[in-house]
């Protein structure tokens, strides 16, 4: 029977890693990087994914403003939000983090009401776009953690891929629905509906999601010898 752990030993260090971690970690890293690149290109000044990657890597681009927009404005707030989510999961647990960031998304969506009512100054638009990034990035991090919990020992990579694909499909469908509603009902009503969905999502998590004991256990153990 295959052991559920991968063991790494040296003369001074010993570490056990759950076998599910490497493939899921790789998939999580790739999907997170892809989402980050796409998100950093969205805003008042749209930037293509290739130009985003060039800007982050400090390669020359056709527009000198990209460095300020990407590396100064968008990348730092995204990293802070994602790292903050990791800390929140460890400190408060998955359920509390999911509820908190669902509520955060609902609040940050309401910031879009400023531009929707016609206030399109650079400051208001920057705050609105920044708020959306700040709400979305930690929620994605927590969801990735929960999806990793739901993978099986021998098919972790496949399980995570299926879950992430389902989430992406729903996201695209809801995004399309949102654009349709915005055309029919207007931006203000659509934003309020979206924020309400965030509140409902927090209620669903609070009522129906109960993390199993195994999901709170560590997947990595390590010791050092003197």
C-alpha cells in the first residue's frame, strides 16, 4: 500500500509532505499566476496579459506608464490581499475566512456605485478598482485552500482541476449574466444585486459549510536536528 506521505531526510533535516500537496500546489500556483496576470490587466487602463508579464519582469513594453500602473498600483495590493488571506485562514480557520471575505466582497462591490453614479474622477475609479482586487484576491486564496481540502489522496491533481474548472465556468457564466443585467437593469441595480449575492453567499457558508476535522490538520511536518 502506498504511504500517504513523501518523506525527505538529510543529516540535519527531516520533513514529511502529504502526497496530495505537490500536484495541487503546482496547479494552484499556475492558476493563481494566470488569474493575477489577467486581473492586473483589468481596470481603467486595460493592459494585455503579455504586457503585464513583461512589466512585472521589467522587460521593455510599448507604454512607459505600464510600470507605474502594474508594479506600483495593482501588483502590491493584490499580493497584500492574497497573503492576508493566507494568514486569516491559519489564524481564524476556513469557515471564518470564507464568511469574512464573502462579506468583504459585498462591501467592495458597493464601492463601484461611485463610478456608476457618474463620479469618474481618477481617485474614485482607482479606489473602486483597488477595492475589487482587494476583495477578490483573498477570496480566491481561501477557495483554493478549501478545494485542496476536498481532493482525494490518489487523484489530488485531477480533483483540484475539476473543482477549479467548475468554479471558472460558473464565474464566466455569472460574469456574462452580470453584463446582460447591466444592459437591462442598469449598473446601479446590477451592483446592488451582486453585493446581495455576496451577503447570501456568506449566509450559505455560515449555515452549510462545516469543515471536517481532517481539514484542519497539517499537511506538512518537519524537524531539525542539532
